[in-house]
């Protein structure tokens, strides 16, 4: 039985409250309290049956972990230009910076230093690997915020172009940058502070047993603190864009959404990380590694070194550009899932007076309802037979 308030694409012949008599789209009413209507976005003049919202590729209901992983992949397939375009821009900038930092750190031929032997040292490899991972994680956070509106539109079956994705995220771009920097700074500090005694003991020539004990205690403690804080605040990246909050407000918002569901979020992000590392750092980069070895050997110098580094950079760009949207999509979908579980966002979207009307400003849909306290922790009502929030 069709919902009496079901939406239909204008001109499709299906009746609905949003359809005009001539088959065209009815005007989109401005959000309450706005002085004047916002510029019309004709791509939002769509009407969607409520059953499609509940049973689409990404159903509008609390999601399981497997559904979140599938939804992140489906979002790439559904909006390849917007998703991969943003990812390619961010990953290109980051990986080029990593390559430049690598070359600067290991020296250049003009100073008589051959970079290859230095790269073989454990210290150089660990340093550059850490820098690369930190910058890549920073890029994933940026991408999670930029792709959050794309993921939100996918829930309604709305396509998104690269221009539309940027239009939604542009007003919050600086705040998204600030949130991403804050999350990475907190995580890196949490890792570094417990390791400071180890560095101090090594620098002062303390007995080896003291250094070993400080390392055995400090390194695991730092890793635990870093992971805990990163997971606790990771949802601030999509929240700052979707809800148009400030940096600190978004961090508090993420803490409220993740609280009491930290282990579930951490587990899903860990699975996502393993998939990304395997595909991005191994499978997708193998062809580029083969080209490096065949064309430049294992000990290039001079111009050959620069060309070898360029091939390596291209391989990292390809690998991360294809896999980062998966990471970012999982983060964005977890944000949506947590809001549905804690605040009943799916019920609110389906039961509003005109549930199918999508306003010209799409992000108006994602403002927290005044009926739900900010950061509510009580489970929302049941959405249907056998499907409950929580």
C-alpha cells in the first residue's frame, strides 16, 4: 500500500503533495525563520517513496557494520566524479608534500649525500612512514567532511556533482580544516607524550634497562591514548559540515555521538584501515614498484632518483585516491548511523509534516531537531518490526 505522502519525480505521473498540476516541480518553501528563500537547487526537486528510503542501497535506518562498509563502496560507485575528484585533489597535494619532505630529509646529490643508503636506515624509514601516515590520516578527515553531504544526498537517492559537493562544504571549509588539524594534533600528542621519557633516557645515556622499561610502558600507552582519542573525535569532521558548527562545538558533538559506542566505532574503523592498507599500500602499488625496479634499479642516484621518486609518488596518489574515499565514507556513514541510533534522525526525516520535501538548502535537513536534546543518549523508538535503534 502506497504511503499517502509518498514522493514522486515531477512529471512521472505519480501524484504527491509536491507535484504541481502541470506536472512541474512545485516551489520549495524556505526553511522556517529565514527571511527569504535560498537559491533553488533543481537537483533537489525529487520526490522519493518512503519505502525506497527504507530499502535503498543505503537504507534510512540504523545500519550494521557490513551495511556501512557496503554503503561507503556504493557511494563511490554512485557518485564517482564527485567522490574521486575530491579524493584525487587532496591525495595529490598530500603525497607530493610527502615526497618533497622525503627528498629534503634524506638530502640531495648536490651535498654529496646519496639518499638510498639513508632510506635503508630504520630511523629514516620510520620517520617518513610516520609522516606519510599522519598526513594521509589528515587527508581522510578532510575528505570525510567534504564527502559527508554527498553521502547524505545518497540516502535520498540524489546524485551529486563535484561542484555541488564543494558548494555544500565551502562555507565550512576553514572550520573543517581546523577540526582535522585539532584531531590529528590531539592524537599525535597523545602518542608522543608517553614516549618522551624514552627519548630523554636515550639522549642522556641512561642505563639500557631504564630505556627499555620506559619504552615497554610508554609506547603501548601512547598507542592506546592515540587510538582512543582519534576514535572519540573522528566524527567531528562530518559534523562540522553537516551541522555547521564551530570547531570546539563539533568536537563536543563527536564525543557525545561516540560515547558508549566507542568499541563499535573503533572496530569498524580498524577493519576499514586494514582493507585500506592492504589495497592502497600493497595491491594498487605493486605495478608502480615493479616499474621502479625495472626502470631505475634498487639504487638510483641523481636524475634517476628523482624519476624513481616521481613514480613512487604517482603510485601513492593512485592508491590513496582510490582507497581514501572508502575510509572517509565509513566515517561519514558512522556519523549518520550514530545520529539515527541516538536521536532517531531517520524517524524525524520520515515523520516531519512534509517528509519528502527536500529544501533548497539540503543541509537544513541535518540540523538537530529542537525536540531532541543535543547528544541524547537514550535509544530512539523502534522503526519497524524487528528493527530498533540502539
